């Protein structure tokens, strides 16, 4: 565990990413991505390359990793969503210890928010499927029109909805697994804890206030 010495352990609200943080959702995502490339008549990248798409907004990923134009990326997103909206979205598993940690945070009375780049409806469906939605005060994802897709915008919206619910935002913290999570949090003056069990690389951890490798370690940072 790497911790910034200024990190507080008294949090007024906690924001969680979904993919790579709460759930191991890569199997369903990469399967839908592979099908998307097939349907578009493009070569299917190897799994090692498809894994880079797990985490960032897909519009940006299609443009950066596949070299698509804005129009092509939008088309690819529609094809992907049509496939992923089926059973693929539930081809996922909750990481060990995470469900129990969410339950403990909720029991401690600390408001929880989900802040994910996944479309909001899919995020609600997944959390409901695993009986985790009940722990969250707000669930925020990307908007269907992608106007809200950047992580900074999603974190901002999560904070806005938390504030509207009456939550104390004097000391919020973000928990994620990619540099996108840390950077999106930093854009809103929120510290970030990155988990090593997700899809980020060691280099991405440099943007975080703290890095943990187990749910137990994360629990100690969040609950003391």
C-alpha cells in the first residue's frame, strides 16, 4: 500500500468507479468489442489490445486505439451498445471483498456514489443484478448522447447529485483503477485511491493519492 502522508481517513462521501474497481467486467466488454469490429468489417484486435478499451470513454478509445474518425467512432459505439445491452453486460463478477466493503461503508452512514464511464442505465442494471444498488445514494454514468462521458464531467455530476441529496462534500474521495479516475477526480479537487486489482498499469498509479492491492487495505483507508 502506498499512501500520501497527507491523506485523511475521515471521508464525508466516497465515489466508486465500476469496471475494474467493483466488477471484473472485461470479459463482457471485450467480447462486445470483438463483435463490434467484426460487424464493422474491421480486423479484430487481440485481447491484449482490447483490454486498453476497458475504462476510458469508448468514443475516445475508438478514436485513439483504432484510429477512427468522429463519425466512425459514433457508429462503432452504437454497434457496441446494441451488443453489450444483452447478456454481455452481465458477463462480469464482483471482486472479492468489495461487496462486503460497500455494505460496511453504507452501514457507517457514509454516502456512496457510483461514477462510471459506462452508460448510466447499464451501470444501474449491473449493480441491481448483484444486489449492490441499495448501497449507493446516487449512481452516475455516461449519458446516452455521450455529452457526459469524460470522467471529470461524471465525477462533477456525481458530486452535484450527492449535494442535492444533502450529503456532506467537505471531504470526498474517489476510488478507481485507471489514471482516468484519478485525473477526473483531480479536476474536481477530489483525492483518488487506485486499486491494483483493476485494469490500470503501474505507471497510472502516479496520479493517485494512494494505491492499494486488496479490499482489506482499501477498507482501512476508507473506514480507518
